[in-house]
C-alpha cells in the first residue's frame, strides 16, 4: 500500500534509516509495550498468594485483572485522539510515566480496594502507550519493512502477555508479590530518556475530543463486565446484576447512536465499513475472550490443584508462553506471502484444538507431560494471531487514521480480556470453587470448554477475511 505522509505526521525516522536506528526505534516502542502487555496477566500466578495476604474474594481477584484492562480499554481511543492532537511522542511519554508511578502505588497496596484502584490508574497509563507505539512504529520504518517490524512488535506484545504468569510466578517465588510492580519502576524511569532521544514527534489528523463517547463507552463496558462478574455470586436474575447488564446494553446502544451522528466520533464507525477491519476486530474479540479467560484460570491450576509454588507453576506453562515469541515474528514475515486470512484461521484453529485438548485432559492428577502438546498448539496459535491482526488493521485504515484504528483494535482486545476473565470465571464459579482441588477442576473444565467454543467461533469468522490480493477495503 503506497502512502503519502503529511509533514507533521512524517516518519519518526526517515525511510532511509539504517538497521541500527530501526533497532533503536523497535526498542523505544517495544520495551514500554512489553511492560504494559506484561501487566495484563502478570498477577495471575500471584493471585493465590495475594488472595491469602490481602484476604481477597473471587470477585476481587477478577478486578485485579479487570481494573487494569477496563481502564486501559476505556481510554485507548481518547488517548489516541490526544496523541494525534498534542503529539504522539508527548502523550506516549506521559503514558509511560503514569504507568510507572501507578506501578509503585500497586506495590504499596495493603487492601484489595487499594490494589484495584492502583491497577485502574496503571491501565490509564497503558492506554497512552499501546496504540501510539504502533502509530509511531508504522511511520518510523520504510514500507517494505513495515510488516516485518510489526511482526517483531507483535512478538514483543504477545510475549509480554504470554510470559506474564511466568514472570509473576518467578518474582513471587524469589521475592514477594509486591515486586511484580516494583520492577516496572526502574525500567520505566530508564526508558523515558531513551524514548525521548530516539523518537521524534509526529501528529495525526487533529479533531475535537468526544467526552460523551468516552462516558458512554466506559460506562457501558464497565456495567456489563460488572454484571457478568457478579452474576454467579449474586444471581443472574438479581436486580443489581440485571440492572448492570441492561444498563450497560443501553449505554452501548447510545454510544453507537451518538458516534453515528457526531462529526468527531471517538469510535470511528466508518472504519468498520471495511470487511477486513470488521472481521479482524471480531476475531480479536473472540480470541481475547476465549484465551485470556482460560489463562486466568489455568495459571492458578498448578498451585491450587497440583500444589506447585508460583515459579514452578509459571515454568510449567512455558511451552504455551514462549511459543508466541517465535511464531509471531515468523507470521509477520509470512503475512505478505500467504495472506492474513490463512494465518489467522490457522491460529484460531490451533488455539481451539489446544484449549479443547486441555479441557479433555484436565483432572486433579493428569500427568504434566500430557499437557505439553496442547500448550504448544495454543502458543503457536497465539503467535499466528498477533501480527496478521495488526497488519490487517493498519492496511485497512488511511495513514491519518492508523493511530485511531490501532486504538480501536486494542480497545476490542482489552474489552475481550475483561469479558473473558468475567465470563469464564463465572462459568467456573457456577460449577466449582477454591475449596478443594477437585472443586477447582470441576469449575475449570467447563470454563475451558466455553473458551474453546468462543475461539472456534473466531476461526469461522476469520474465514470471512478477503482473500490474498484483494483490496484491503
């Protein structure tokens, strides 16, 4: 796709940039991206310890994850618009700084509500990092290298999400759960001057902010997720749960109506006129719901059921967590040759098979070796998902819309993470509990089957992507 960039949005590094400068750009966008994606699930292997030390409930455990992902998702589009207006590098740096300060606040938490609040602020900072890193990267490398660079970036992002449970388990085993967050502080402080030196300022299409769209989207998603989280505990027909679900649906319907009529929408619905863009986002959502909801529960399985310590639990998931680091860059290199559709369909099929295989095998005494193959399949499937999705999203948008398109896709992914944790945890709560290993397995298995079905729907949706060679719109 050939493009002409306006001077204000010119490449962060000129297209003739050498390999060393491009490597510096990848580090400048990759290190902060790794930090914010790592914190999606870094607490999962620490949850049993945090539950004991802070006296947290199952709902609290979900909010330790969802407070981050929901604030992340709610502000992605607004922060993307701020970056276009005020300068992408400027807002990117502000996001890194806020994320770093909030990480310190997480480490200092002594009550569940304190950790939930600090995690929400962390998510606000992460919203300043994720979409703008893609926009800065996409304008910083020559077009001929863009897909390869995106593949590397996707591998970094995927690695951050995937190794979160492993890193969290290692830190908890060697130090304490607070150090999961303390580690972000020196890294964040060190990367700030590096980013400021490597990246140049760039701008997108300036437009007004959409505060009503922000309130409707954040309120709607929060209400729906709150209803799902509390449904199993309070009863799905209780007034509070029904009120949350119905109220959220009304707010989201109002969001669509408002975004169709406002001249400067936060959520540019016109992007969804592209079949490739719509299908890519739908696949992102089903992938996130099925996979991250399963990871939330599986990360605790080895500790609650098998009696492993946090580090051992993290090491056992390595076949799953490290595979995306290899598969995602390869997918980035192959996407031009074989097409995004083939990679995405293959990735979702491998994920569905892997999750279904885990569900069929999981018992309180299953041999660990039997789980290695499905873990590998799931990890490869994740790696085949990240880069093609990002490539399709960026190819479907005009240059000025890339930050917003990336922000929308990231929003869909983070909402999917929150919904996945809420939905699969609700399935778990309806069939099992933490009372004993058998009770945990009783809840885990049906939750995994639900995750399998959701990912399988994504595999079918991915078939609707345009064939290779077709126009991205």
